[in-house]
């Protein structure tokens, strides 16, 4: 039985005038799955970009102390530099989404990787500049602008290259590598910096990123959204119908006719961002109340992100199993994953809200599980955006991610206003996730408009 929003027909691209990149990419796979044409490693390149984005962010954060010491910067200066990155990240969201939809998600992602890696490597010359602070503000702001393509481009890449059944698995896989990059940055950076210094460490990260970007750009085809891997046997599913699973249908969606769904997506991503940025920025400070040794603290702070990587990968595989073996509809899978993510985070934070002194073991355990449950939002909310707004996945994700960034700013301001009263902060986060779970479960629906599909026989 076809899943919601699907049909038993295979789309003929000639019957769809004016189709957008996502449709064109998958339609190309329908007609050429057995042609033997060499395709670029879409999934692997996206994972590589995600790893480098995480390492580039976390390496600078960990090296803030030696950087500020050598350049005579205050903590306020470092805060301004970190804010410059977030500002660039926010400003670039909508243009990045437009480019990802127009020129292809993978191509946009590789160009972004090239830009932020070059700017990251350029940080090596900051000590030679007359005004190191100004140089850092410009370079980190530019790095944030380059990284603004990350989420919109990943969303567009998944929509353009993977079938609906695969999207949860592939999206989760890519973001699990982002979490692994966070772990790598937190664990490896101090050791590398001890050998080559902070400039050498940041420069090395930039050089590796440039190499991956150049390889990706030289192996991407000319067509937007090229490099479709959905028919690759290593990835399992194919857009072409088989006896094992229903034939895939392609659809376009009008944003204007689905404002309710769009508002739901903005709200859901707002809550995700509020929780993510609040936990990311304040978790080390919270755990520092229980763990004084900085080396141990760094190791413990990396554990939740390892958990996120594992949960992301496992929930992605589960979504693929539910689609293929259990014949769950895409919408049912998205609701299950996203609701489980929100409810799981709320349940894990609840002990930290109600217990005045949970103790070190319980505090660390709750944090690890709360952050890990975020991994389920990738086959949940993120794949829902790709399913619902296939041809506008980049723009829509850029729009909703802008609200996520705004939420992160609000979360950090709230923590400051509450002066580190973590039970109250976690109480606000818990309430938001509970409301979001209910609104997504009851509010998520299929788009109003679908493309008529026809058998290509």
C-alpha cells in the first residue's frame, strides 16, 4: 500500500514542465538508475562537511583561553568574536537556502565548506595583524556566513538526492557525523594545539576542509542536484519501483497554500534551537559545579554529543526499517520520531528541575540522555521539511533555522537573566518541549498540493 502522499506511478519528467531541482534530480534517477553513470559520493561529502563544520566551531571555543592570552583580549572581546560568528550564521540563512534550491544542495555545501575553511585557515595570520580583535571579528563573522549554508544545504541535498524512505536515515547519518565532529573537536584540539600551537591547530582544520571542498567540487556534475545516490545499491533504496517497496512519487508544494504547516515548522525549529543552544552553551558551566578538573570536564562534555551521534544513526536506521518493513507512512514516521525526541528531552531534564541537588552522577546522566534525544529530530522534523517542501527544502529550512538561531539567543539571554538558576532554566526548556511535542503530533499534516504522477512505461 502506498504511503501518504505517494502513488503507484513513476514520474515522467517530461510530464512535469517547470519542475524544480529536487524533482529533476530524482526524476533523473528514475530514468537512469541502471545506466551505470558515475555519481559523486553525496552522502560521504555531506558527512565530511558536517564534521569539519563542528570541528571548526569547537576548536576555536576550546582555544579561547590561549588565544585571549596571546592577543591580550578580554573575555568580553572573545564574547564579541563568538557573537560575530552567530551574526554571520544568521544573516546568511535565507540566501543559502535559495542557492541550495537553485544550484543544488551538495554544490552549495561544498562552496560553503571552501569559504569557511579558507577563512578559518586565515586565522593563523591574526597575531601578525595590527588589530587582532578586528581581524578576528571579520574572520569569525565570515566563517559564520560560510557555515550558514550547512543546514539549508543538507536539507536540500537530502530532498534532491534521496527517496522519502531514505531521507530519515541519510539526514540522521549526516547529522550524526556533525555530533562526532563535536566530539573530535572537544577531545583532539587540546592535544593538537599542545604540539603545533593554537594557530597551527586552527590552520590544520582549515587545510583539511579546503581539501574536502575541492574534491567535492571537482566531482559534482553540471546539473543542479546531480549526484543522486538513491539508486546506489550501497544505499539500499531506489526511486524506481521494486517488488519490495512502493513506487516513489514526486511532488511540489506551494508555500503560500501551506502557511499553517510553515508556521508549525518555524515553531518546532524555534523550540529545537532554544533547547540545543541553551544546553550547548551552558552545559559545561552547569557540570562544572560537579566536576572541577577541566580535562575531566572536557571529556564529560563530549559524552552527550557521542550519544547524539549514536541516537541519530540508530533512529535513522529505525525510520528506514519502519518505512520498508513495517510500511509506515512517511508522516507517521516523522510524527513518531519528533514527538519521541521532544518528550525524551523533557523527561530527561525533569529530574534536574524538581531535585534541588541531583548529584554529579544523575546530573551527568540526565544531560547525556537529554542531548542524545536531539538525534531523533533528524528523521523527525528535518525529514518532515524535506518531505513536505521537497523543492523548497533549502529555503524553508533556512527560514525555520533563522528562528532557531533567534531562539538560541533568547535562551542564552534567559540564562543570563536567571543568573545561572539552572532548575528554572531547565524548567522553561522542559515546558517548551512538551508543548512542541503536542503541537507537532496533532498539527503535522500532508501538504495540500501534490504533483499528479503517471506511469512511465
